[in-house]
C-alpha cells in the first residue's frame, strides 16, 4: 500500500504553526505549502477514527432513526463553550495564514492560486457551516493580532458572510490545480461544495421566517442561489455517473479485494471526494455500532414507510401488498433462528431496493435478538436493524470489533449532486423530463423502480405529504430521504432548510418514534408498544421551539471576551 502526501487523516494533527507565519523561505517552498493545506483534511470526519463517532449513522435527531437513547435537540440551553464554534475559527485562522503568506511568497502565480484556492475552499466551507448553525457570525478576513478589531466586533449579517463563502468557493473552483485523485481538494470538489451550499442557501431564503430564522424570505436571493446550484451541479453529473451498486458506496475498501468479493471505493466512478481507511493502520467503528451486543439505533416506521413500492407508488397508492407485520420463519429455514426469526423479507421484496440495502431482513429487539451473518446477537431500538454500513465480507475480527473496520467512506458523490440538481430545478419550476432522466431516474433505476416523468410525480399526490409542498417537491424530497438515509446528518439539515423542523416534535408527532410491527402472538413482546408497533420513545418527549432553527452562541465568547457579541434573540 502506498500513501501520498495527502493521506490526510493519517498524518494531519495540527494546523499551521504561528512560529512559521513570517518565514518567507518556508512559504516559498511548494511542498511546505501543500503540507499545510493537507492539514485541513482532518476536519472531514467520514466514519470517524478508532472508536470515535463520524458523520454517518450516528446522528439520530431526525425522523429517520431512533437512537438507543432518546435524542433531544442539539441544544436545550446555552452552552458554556462550543468546540464547533471554536474549531471553525481555528480553521479559518489557519486558512488566512496560508492565504496571507502564500500571497507574499516567491511562488509562481499558478502555484499561488492553487494553494490559495485550497485555503479559500476550506474557509468557505467553514463559513457556510457557521451561518447554517448560528445565522449572523463574525467575519474574519485576515490574520488577527491582539488588537484586531474583529476580536470585539459585532456579528456580520448572514447574507454578507454567505456571499463571502460563495466567493471563496468560486475562487477555488477556478484556481485549484487539476484533479489528481479523490483524496485531495480539487476544482470538482469545490463545485460539489457549491452545489450543496447553493441549494441550502436557495431553499433557506425561500422558506425562512422572521419568527424562526430572523429573516424574511428573499425570493430574488433564493432564485440566485438555486440557479447557481444548477450551474455547478450540471457539469458534475456527467463526470461522476451513478454506479450500479448502491450498497458498494458504503461497503468498499480503498483498493478492494477481488478474492474476497470486496469492491474498491477508489475506483468507483461516482465518488468525488473520499476518506481512505486501511486495515491495521487507520480504522473506524461504524459497523461495531450497527452490529452490537447492546441496543443499536434503528430506522423509524416513518422512514420505512417513505420507501416506494416496486410499482413506483407510495403505500397509500400502491396495489402491492402493504402488510407490514413480520412472519415467523419455519424451523430449519436459513436465518430462522430455530423457528423464532421474525422475517420481513416479503416486505422488502416489493419495495425500493435501497431499503433492503439499508436494514436487515429480520425484526429484532430486546428479548428477540438476531445474529447478523453469524456475528453477535443484536437488538434494535425500533426492531429494524441498520445494515447499511455492514460488510460481511470483511475478515473475522474486523467486521464487528470496535475500531477495526476499514471500509472507506464517500464524502461527496454523484448521487448527492443529482439530488441537488433535481431539487433546485423543481424549486425553480424548471424540472423537465430530460432532467429527470439525467438525475432521479438514474437513482430509481439503481433502486429497481420504474422511471418517472415530471407529470408522473405531480400525479401521485401522496396523502402522507405533511410539508405543505407540491406533489413534485414531495417526491423529489422523498428520493433524497431514501437515497441519503443516515448519511452526513442530511435529513436534519434538510428539515431545517425546508422549514418543517417542528415535525421532529414528538409531543405533536409521536409516530416518528414508532418502529416495526410485532405479531400479536409473539411470545416476547417489546417493552413499549403503540397500536401494534414498537415505541422507541423511552417514555420521553421532544418539544419544538422556534429557537431550534439556529444554535446558541457559546457563553464564553460573550461578556468580557467580546462585549459586542450578542446572543441569538430566541436564546437570550
């Protein structure tokens, strides 16, 4: 195995040091500059490191899954401090150090633009996240001194900061060196980030409210960003075609293993940017958490019911069998667990194939365990066990052992770009059948679903639509939900930008905490049931408050440290 200079997570443990800030000789060496840029990769967490959490599977604050413990809002009170806030400004400082010193170096103009482009991509990424989290934030454009006015500045308007991030991303998309792998910053990665950022901004400004987000809708700004999303997504769609195997995106090692049947993520044409994990060198624990002797998080009935049937219709419209009660497998049948296994294979057979790639074909809970592939007996909070990140082809001792899994992780990939493009065009009212064939129909085909036209989606009119949007937008959002379930906390932030965050209030919408049905004659019943379904609420409730649309600023950043920094109004 060969690692390049950009094997970021293996050797990146610090940011540019202040001791070398004013050393022109250091910054005039291209290798040194690239090494400093490489350190930024450590902030893309993928599946996590060792036993630490990543951004896939672990985020249970949504209607997609129920945690083994009840997931409350990210913040219920103002935190004393915040690593999210502090780290963002640490990274921004590192980026500004690179930009300032590279500008003053003796490198060629092409080299300068490349390194500055990498730094501006990361700075744009951090500012895009800051406005998403906090709204108005302090804008820092250069390296600060002890007497810099930014240290006691008021927050900068959200629009100004977002426009600043946009300029950073666009500079990166024009100036970073040509693509040379999926582990490094590239122009294509900048365009992928632009696709995501512009969709977020475009929908935010369409659906935001003064009461919840401190801003009134801005139709012109929404249109501008949605059109930019279309622009930057457009070229990537053809360059990163949808691969044939959905499950392989999440269950490939870096180089693959043909002898064991394991595919290679580095050779997957759909992947734009990824994290490389390697056996015995850099590993994670995702599979350990989804195949566990303790109760794992399970997907909700709400998410289960979101998947279309193989005729391309939702539960309320399909002619397929909609029975969702598991059946006992006959004794002696593979997977029957001596006649006690609760099978849902009949349900999965008539659904979107992504569902079968996401959950196990058996229902299991406390008292009704199941051993996936001969591994340890597991239970699920909802009865629906999550298998999306489990690769049974990994060697014994690596599949279900903490900190021993080494499937590599996609961070930006073609399906997300297709979804962004289709949604932006649907929001603009310009989605065509040709667009459908380039984007959503590619995902439908991989999922074993029939192709759809714009008229087909408009005609569905699913009564489950609880977001007050058109049938077309509801179906576009459905495809996004099913494609990206448990990936990168997409669902939570989608609900934020679409503005139905109140749907996560379990005191008003308790059904989002339901799981699988259990036969009435099951000898062992789950601890809590509601109308025949497992209830994963653990007797707790989540109450929606408008303030949850933005995070509170940490208390230690205000007062004596910066008397001009004011808290978000609803958090005072």
